[in-house]
């Protein structure tokens, strides 16, 4: 009996050791979230809520047109259905609701509008996501004409991956998006910012494109919703870390020349990140660089807010 007892004890010890080794291996294979000490931007302050007269639903994923006349946004009608709307400007914090952007909305998700020269509106739609999610059309009197899907290598063909948002430079030649992995469902498990150049009728990813984002994209968080200043030297974007609770940040990254990589980003509105009841994302900058709009959850509802630049 004593010999059998020792053998059982030894087996128990061995089992515990194997468990500990496997636990250590599994933990070492997990993506570690580093402790980040951010440089903070003091360029934007004085947060104010945006009032859209005649509209009282969720307002998200806004875009301010270059002339400041229009504010485009979408609503929150469940995870698989969002529609595009627009409003006209009264002042920086007040807009007059005009209604749906006609000719674009479906039972799928429509969002992240971006208006360029010639009133060409780019947006994403999941109506046919396996073939690409970026669309464009001419915005005229509240409706879209000549709707078409964007082609080119920006539509990366991987199962479960899609372009989650889109921003296009004023001249229509440069496209920024985020490529996100929805294979495991919502929210995506991965997301990084991507870039493409217009070549003929296509938007294609240039060689060494990821060098632009060496200080931006990470392997421990989701980077998405990029929007640039008109000169292309400043990029505003969202970063979401899937921790508990989730950690969301708005960043500003700068560069000196249009072909340079973006430098290490600066954190915007640190005070709001510490408010666990809020969730904010999708920045959009006015053409003069003085107004930064974004949406934020407050009291269970998404609304558009604006910060003023110094």
C-alpha cells in the first residue's frame, strides 16, 4: 500500500507540473498588451455636443464636407443595418437634418462617408461584402447618382476580411481604409490601416505601403477609421484595445512630407478615455483643421461631438 500511495502521489505531482508548463506556454503565446505612455496632443479642447435639428436618433461615423456645408453620418439600427443621412450647416455645433442620402441605403450596413472634389461620395456597404465593400457615386440634391463599386487591390481577397471604412483625399487620388478580420464575428479580431493610390479606375496598394504605418498599426489593438487633413500630413484615427474594460483612444499622427511614414501618434482627449461609460470613435476634421468631429456614447445613445483646435 505504501508503494502504491507513493506512485499515485508522484503521478499527481507530474500532472501538476505538466499543467503548469502548459499554462506557461499558453500565456506566453497570448498577445501581450504593453503599458503605453502616450504623448498627448493639446491642439483640441472644449468639447461640445452637435445638435442636429429634426433628428433625435443615434448619430455615428460623421464626415464634414470640405466646404463645411454638409455633415454626413449614419444611425445605429442593429449590427447589420445602418443607413446614411445628411444635414446642412447652421453653425459649427448646429445642423439642419435633411434626411436619408437617397440611392445608397440597403438592409446592410452603410457608413463612413467621404466627399471629394466634384461631389463624389465614397462610403462602405456590406451589401455584397465578399466582392468588396467600398462604393462611390455623385452626390446631387440629396441623392447618389452613378453608383459603382470600387475595384483594385484595395479589395483584399481573404475570407472574413473586409474594408471597414474609407477616406479619400480631396483630389480623389489617395484612399485610406482599415482592413478588418470578421471571421470570428463582431467586433473584428484584427484591424489595421491601409492605403491605396488611384490608377485609372482602380485603387491599388503600392509597394511597401505598410512602411507608412510602422508607428501606427499594432498587433495588440484594432486601428481603424482613418481621416486625414487636406494636405495629407495629419492623420486622425481610432484605436481599440479588446481588454476588460475595452480601451478606446483617438489619435493624431503627423508627418513632414506626403510620402513619409507617420510619426508616433499623439493621444487626443485623454480625459474622456477615463470615463468608462463613454465610447467614442471615427474622427473627422474640418478643411481648415480647426474642428474635430467624432461620435461618442452618452447615456446609452451615440451623438456627434466636436472639439475646437488651437
